[in-house]
């Protein structure tokens, strides 16, 4: 696309744009990218009708239903469900309800076209039509998507809010603090998130004018947290998204750091006492500070003091004088310890953030939105849009840089037009946003793109390609911004900030030119990007810029699902094995479609590709896949699992793309449960050294509200020899061996347990051999003769026969725990507070009753007593005295004479007898295919969510735990 009034050459474009700044503003001349004159994009695809029916996770009842909706035939079931339930407007069941994708695209695109024509963006009606058709095609074919507020609001009767990200401000006065509560509440009500810096508020160590001590910001955080929780529970389907930032030199910084650590200790104590403390649970509201992400804003002075082991001064808010001196390294250690313990606080690097600030004459950058990608002036907002990178990968695996740049121009033009008609939650935000016109273009599917092109996420080649694409995207966005300035004028605050804005553009250009391309994939992209930045510097000096900010990297939660992206934002792939929803209901497990493309790129033949894909389908990873070179394993590394990307690999990727992002990157660095505080310190320190603007860490199992663990206790290195040592003769022995059935005697000891899972009641009777563990299981659910009762009877018989033929119980536990289907949810068992299905509960209970500690622990299954011990001692393992008690109980209770079946209280249940040695950790790891096990359950549908940037995303219904 170009903005010339004649011709399309780059040189003439620059000249025309420059003339446009001085002479008549002729409007943009546009060229077609994907569409054909005379053919509407809707007429070029095949449409079909589908039924969208979404069920309640507790009882199977229908909680959303809309039949006969219209979508292109290439849209997935998941994308159709999410758009229908989230973005269609009008009451369900009424004639006003939208029923076709055409309607919502038209609602948005025609509003954008009308505003563009009204405000003089287009040179002619033909250019306006090209804009409409190209925008429609790109949305229809999932090339990009606007952020959720656009789909919620644009073209409807409600306020036309287009921004998803907001930054507020609060001063040291009660009026300002109460305004903060109100403004935040209005933003939450509209489905968006907000962040602010509390550092202007006096600390609790300073005096009021009346002579008393100030309350301090931590105290006022309680009121804001309660407000956010109330608004969330007042009808929203996701938690209020907010960010609270405090400067590292604030005298209350230590109290701020410790807020969530103390509350997490309360949560664990209440959970172990039987309260429902999961995210969204009935009792979670009894603790504080749970609705915000906390971040400490550090500067170069503090980080240098940490590096050199020096002291650092905490300053009074009103006078700026140092009122306390602390050891910088000790304070930094406290931050790392808190993050290790509960994932908060995150960290923001103030000096680098403001070094890249385009508008310092208008004020500093003090805070961010909840996910830390939008950083600009106080009382401002940013509307987002994200491109699907996989749509620009050619058949020969090269990246189509030219078409990518044209789509970026199209999207940035549309995003800027939206500010002309947008509404805002407060007048202060409206004034700032209209004066600075902050935009946030970004992308999704980077992880899938890197894998498809044969690059490991944590590799020099992967970082080079990601950096080149990011540089091209932001450079193109700023070039179009300069071209728009020639047509409709620069942003109001530009004249005041012209010198620093142009300085930052040169910083971007210099950083891009300094990179040495690595291979045939990134080199062409760098070449186009460098040419683009040269245009930016030249055009910006002549025309100014239409936008103070152009790009961010957002989590792309719901809109990533709308675009059928395999990966969100800058994240790597989560797992090689995924679940695909099927038309008509149900789902199937499939290997990520990017894997075959990556294997072909790496030179493997079709037969080899089939063999590797089959191995992944069975094992969930590429370890020992037939014919796959070990040097290529890293290409298939994912965020979690057997071969997971190292935490520092995430940081290196952030550093590789940060120089070409106007704002920042929404990203959480995942760490294993056994990570140390020192490793957290290293990540926070190295991120500063590498020029990252902000990040957060999450250590597996560091928070309550996660019923499962995503890691294997034994390290991968220890399990590898076990896999390699399985020789071919072992397979022959299995074939030749004829198992014999060992029946139970007439009288056998047993335990009968009553249970409730997600509101469904049942009984389980587990009978054991007098001398050798579990031998049969009986399950009773629902009324005799019902389908469920019959299936449970059949399932019981199958499991019982397998046990009697020698199938180890731990094998059943490894295969059936984590299986997810309704009914699911809360149970009445204090040892198993949450179950993903009845089968999941049954085998967790059997593991607790019949497997030795070592085996259960390897599977991540612990009793409430063991979890309590872990809190007190740091270890699940029983102390020596406990081991003697367990042994004596094991020798007596399970071997007692046959007795009538009774339902024993769980607290009185006999401990498990020592039995076979712990199962091979490699086999136990097979259950780790649902890999984001630490995530909460979705408020709307109960599906386990997965991490997307700093938020959680539900792949079932599209709900997010933060901003979209």
C-alpha cells in the first residue's frame, strides 16, 4: 500500500508525503494487497452454517447456544465458538442478535471507513473502497485482529471504546485517591485493564500536615483491591485486570514487596484447613491484594548499586531527601525471594523505559497497563491489534516481508482512524489519548513461525528472525505514521517533543542497522527493515509523526484464538500435542501441525516425518523419535514438558526484539518448581543488562489454585538412560509372556469411600489382597440401569481384571489422572480438593490409599498432611518418626482380617503399605500432556486455562484473566 497521489515507487512516496505536509492534504492513495477489483472478499470464500452449543462444566447443562451461525468453511470450531459467544452483539434469541461473521466485520470495518472518509484520510472514494475491502479480507482470513474492545463496542449503540490498555495516575491527596478508585472501576466495568504508579503517595514513615503518620500506598491498595474484586464478582466473566507499580526508592518498598507473600501464606493455611482458596473460589475473597499484578520500578542507580554491592537511599515523597539507607543487594534479594514464593512482584526497568520515551517533554513514563506491554504517559490509553505471523510464511518457508509491510500500513491506518471516533472512560484519558494517539500494533504466532522455519526458540537464528520481523513491523508503522502526519497532521504533542521523538527513531534505526544477518531467512527481512527505518528518519524530520507510539507485544489471548494461532504473542509453543475441537462436539488429540512443516524444512523425508509425528503422538515429545537427529531436538522445545526452554532462553528472546518495540513485551518467564532464588535474581539482573523493559517470573506450583503439577520430580537427564536402555529383546519378552490371573480370596479387606465431584455423588469400594495391594475396584454412580451406571460398572470390571493380571496400580494412576471431562471441579475430599473428572478423582484417591509415598510423590499426589509438612519443613517427605508410624500402620491395618465394607472417614484411613519401587519417572511423565497444569480454571466454562503473556487464557470459551 502507498500514500502517493500518483505512482507507487518508494522515492516518489517520500517526496509526495513531504509535499503533503506543506501543500494541500490530498489524502492517502491505496493499492490492493489481497483483493480483486469488482469482487467483494465475501464472495471469494465458501460460507457454511454451524451450531454453537457450549455446556456448563458442572452439570452438562447448556450455558450458551446459538444455532445457524454463518462462518467461512476454513474457520475452526474453536474460533467460531469464541467469536459467536464473545463478539456477536444483541440478546441471544432475539432478531437483533448478530448471526454471521459478515455482520460483525461489516459493523467494524464500515465504521472505520466512514470515519476515515469524514476526517480526510482517503484521496478518493475508490481508495476508501480499497481500504474497506482489504481490511475485510484481512479480518476474514485471520491475517490480523483488533483487540477485543473493538469487537465489543464499535458500531453498536454503546460507547465506542476501542482501547484495551489504560494507565492512570494518583497524587498524594484523598481526592486523587478516591478518583483512582472510581476511574479504575469504570475501566473494569468496560472489560479493560488499568495500571498506575503509587509512588507519589507519602510513605507510612512520613508525617501528615496534622502531625500524624501517613497511611502509605500499601494501605490504600487494600481499598482498590476490594473494589476490583467486587466489580469482578458483580457480573464479569473474568477478573479485574490491574497493575500496581512502586518505585524502588519509595520508603514503603519493602512492605510492598512482602504484601503478596504474606497473603499467599494465609491462602495455603486456609486451603489446608479445608477452605476453597482456588482462583474464583468462594473463600478467596477473605485475603487481600489478589486482583493486581505488582511490579517494582528499578532504575540504573539501584541496579548499579546491586552490581557493586553498594547502598541505596529511600527518599521522602514530598521533599526528596533520603530518609533511610538500605543495602541494595539485600533489597534486590527480597524482591527475588518474594517472586520465587508467589510470582510477585515483577520488575520494570525505569531507566531503559524512559531512554526510549518519545515524549519526555510531556512527562515521564511511570507505569504500565496490567500486562506490562503498554508504557507511556499517565492518564492515557492504547488500542491494540495483532498480526498472525504464520499468514506471511511462503510455501518455500521464506517470510513475505513486502506483503507483511503492506498489511502493517493498512492496520496502522485503521488503528489511527479509530481514535477519531473513540470514546474513553474518563475525560483526562480522552484528552491525553487524542493528543498523543498511542497505538499498539503487535503480532502472534511467533513460536509457531520459528518452529515451522526450523529455528529453535532459544537460538541465535530464531532470535535473528524474530528481531528482523519486529524491526520491520515497527519501522513500517512509524513510516506510515509519518505519512499520515503529512495528510492529517502530526499528533498535538509532537511539536513539543519533536527532538526526542526523532532521537528515539534514530535509536531504532541504528539498532536495526547494527545487526548482522545470520541466514537466508532473516537477511532479506533485515534489508527491508533497514530501508524502512531510513524512510522513517527522513520522513519524520519533514512531516513529524501522527502517533507518539506505534507498537507493543500483547498477550493476544482471545484474539489469538479468533485467528486460530498456535502460539500467543511472543510465546513459544506450549506443547507438541494439542486438543482439537470437532464439529458436532467432542475433541481429538493431535500433533501440532507446525511439526511436519518443521521436519520437512530440516530435510526429513515423508516417511521419516510420519514416524516422528507418530512418536510425538504417543509420547508427547521428540526424545528418541525414530530417525530424528538429536541436534534437531531443540527446534521442538516448548514452554513446558520433557524438553522445556530454559528460563534465560525466554529473557534472551525478549532482549532480541525489545529494541524495536515502542512499548514493552507482555511475557512471563516460566521456571520449574525446583528453581532457586538465586536463579530468579539472575533473571532479573540479566534482563536489566540486556535492555529488557519489564518482565515477571512464574515458578511452577508457587501459588495455590493449581490442582496439578506440570513437572516430573526426576530430572530429564536421569530419565534419559532409562529410555535408551530399553533394548529390543525386552519387547520380545513382553510378547512371549503369558500373564496369569491372581484372584482375590472370598474374604478380603476393603475400603468404601463416598465422594462428590463437581456436584456428582458416588461410591467407590476398593478391595485388596491380604498380602499384596489393590486387587479390585467397584464404582457406583447414578441409578441402576442408567448409562452412567453401566459405563462405571464396565470400567470397574476392566480395571479390576487388569489389576488381577498384574497391571501395576501406578500405571493406571499415570494414565487416568489429569483426564478431563464433566462432571469436574470441587470435591468433598480434603486430600483432593479439585478433580478434573470422576476418573481423575478415583485414581488420585486410590494412589493416596494404596501407593507408597515415593511413587505418589513422583506423580505429584500428596495428602493434606504432607502438604502441610511441606509448608512447615520445605519437604513432603515424612520425618523418621513418621516413617516408623507409617510402617507399623502398614503392617497392621491393610493386613487386618476381612471385615464388612464401611465408609471410613478420610482422616482415619490406613496409610499405604510399602510396595513396589517408584515407577519409572519417564513413564510417569506420559501424563504431562495437559502441560499448563498450574493455571486456574476458567470462571465461565471451567476449562483449565493456559498462560498467555502475563495473563491466563481459556481455550474453551475465550475468557481471559487479564486484558485482551
